[in-house]
DNA sequence: TAGATTGTTAATCGATTAACAATC
DNA sequence: TAGATTGTTAATCGATTAACAATC
C-alpha cells in the first residue's frame, strides 16, 4: 500500500491545496506542490500517480478535485474520534490547536488525574478523571489517542486505550510503547529531535527533516 | 558522516544507558539497546561500529564508556544555547520540560509579543520582547532555536534567528521554512503526524514510526 | 569446550531520482 | 508548432537485514 512518506506528503499537499483553493487558484503544477514537502516535482507526480490521480500537461492538476481525492484517502467518511490523555501545558496546547481545525478529526474527550481539571470544559471538550479512560473511550467509540502524560504513566495509559479499542496513538512520552501489531504508534520525541538538531547544527550538515 | 537515523538512535540508546547506569548495570547487550529504538540487535551493533565503539562477545558493551562516547559525539563540549520563540501553551510546555533536563542544551532566552509575558521569568528563563529577538540571540551567541509561534510568523522569526547566527531550528509551525543550506531545520508537524496516525489506524498497517 | 555475542561484509529492500515518450 | 508538463519505467541511492567467522 501507500508508504508512510507518501501519506505524510499527501497531508502536506492538501494543506497547500486548501490555501490555493481559498485564493481561487484552479490548477496547480507538481513543482508548486513540491515546495511544501521540500521535495521534487517528480516525487509529487509519483505520489499522485500512486493514488491514481491524473493531471494534464497543459494545466497541471485540478486543485479541488485533488483535495477531494486526498480527502477520500486520508479522511474516514464519518470522521475519527480522538482522546487526549494529559492536560498539562502540552495537552492544552494540543487541544487548543486542534479545536475546530480538522473537522474529520475531533478530540471528543480529555483525561487527567488532576481533580481541579476534571469535569471542566477545555475548548468545548470535557475532561474526565483518568481512571475512567477505558470506559469512556469504549463508550464513545474512540479510535485514536494522543498521549501527553509523563513517561512513567505512558505505558499504563496505552494499555487502557488499546483495551478500549484505540487503533492509533500519537505518543509524546519519551518511552517506547509496547503495543500489539494492529495498533499504529507515532512517536514524537521532542528531546531526541532537539538533540539531533543540535548535532546537525554543529556538524554543518545541510540535510533537513520533515516529521 | 553519520546519518540522521543513526543520530536519532544514538540519542535513544543514551537515554536507556543513563537509566541502566543509575541501576548500576555495568554492561549491556545489543539486543537490550535495540528495544528503545524498536530496532534490531544488528542495527545497534552497526550503529556502534560506525562510531568506532567496540564491545566484547562475552559481556556486551560497557555502559558508562558507551555513554561517554555518545556524549562526545552528540554534545558540544561547552554546551549549546537555545532560544525559544513563542510562549503559548506549547512554548511553556517546552520550557518546563527542558528545564534542568539536558545540561548541555539550555534554553537561555524566550521571546513573545505578549507584553504581559515580557520581562517575566519562566523556569528561570527570561522572556524578552519579540522585537529584540535578533539582538539578544546575537549577544548571547545562541545557535539553536525552537519556533513555537503561529504559522504566519514563523518565516519572519526564522529569518531573524538566522541573521543572528542560529544554525539549527526545531520548528513546530506548520510551514516549510526557507533557510540557507548551512542551517538545519527539524520540522515537527503535529497535524500532519496526527493525520498519518489516523490513516494507518484505519488501514490496519502494523508499521510504527519514531520521530 | 559449547554457546552466545561481537565486528563486518554481502544481500536485500525500498524509496528517490533520472529519463523520456506522450500530451496538451 | 514549440515548449512545458505529464505518466511511467528504469537506474540510482541509501538504509536495513542476513550471514558468519572471530571472540570471549
């Protein structure tokens, strides 16, 4: 099927396409799309070919048709519900950022152990006590989660989420989660990425990374 | 030189090694280190070989020697100074998290446009007005930066940082920064990664990612 | 010794890049 | 038509994995 890299780039293309659509630009060339992923025109053409989307040599690709195609691939028709675990600074940043941003991806429940946060609303999203994680996630048919808790709690949280039926996890905790094969985990390890940036800033390497 | 993937894994190995050292474990086998990067023992051996670090078939690798070796590679002898631009929820999460965590990587200055934040201390780090970004970064010989501002401001911020001599940027803003070749940019695009997680959660793909 | 692990090379795998006829 | 871009295949590149003699 489609590789991780291709999916990443399609997500970026869609972001640019949406902006172009707002500017009423009808068509786009592969080299224009290439900029947003720091890629090449050939790569864009290959990505779109993989999803069987075709353009014309004269005009390029039709913007809104392409958005529709990417939507069909990336979005679940009925949307996907997300649980956010951990309402510290990071958790609040995430809930604030995603509020109303991607209609097909909605944070429907937040969880924290802090009783001063429990039962309050954060950007329209209710905070539940952490010990109701599994039951609430199960009831609401949540299938995605963002883990923004300290490292020590992450595995425990992941276990509860998976028991509740969660299939994908965005994990900010700097620990390698042990999960069954059918669960997809995307780690975001800020410390590691900062250390890498520090290294390449010194070594003068000119490569760049998208993650 | 060493690839990005290798540097990423060395950072993770060091994290595990530090924990083992605290537990007074003297030696470690490659297959133990492999777990933290979701990698294989062969990969660990190859990574360590690339940095000319050797172990013994009987005991494995010497924990504190290996930490020292990785330190020598990843850390600048005198440390590196970091500027944090943007003190919203995300910025505060970052400054709180890194406070006292990695001695060789210190956030020495924060910047924000919000006058209610300016001149206050955040975890011992002073917040300067955003328009002093270039002058302060230059004076303090800052060579790394974390960008945690809205997308529209990110390019402007990056330009000022680079003019001040910054060589590496950890960029949370969802825009492709245009930078000169000698500057290393590590993007952390949470929206894109969440969309990818949503896709693979549905498609049942069992791969996993470290970023 | 026997057995597990190491260092290192060769084979495999997958993604990117180059190339080019076909198209508008 | 002339020129730029497309779809698609082949070549290149780099990283991972497999293999195995040497080592403790």
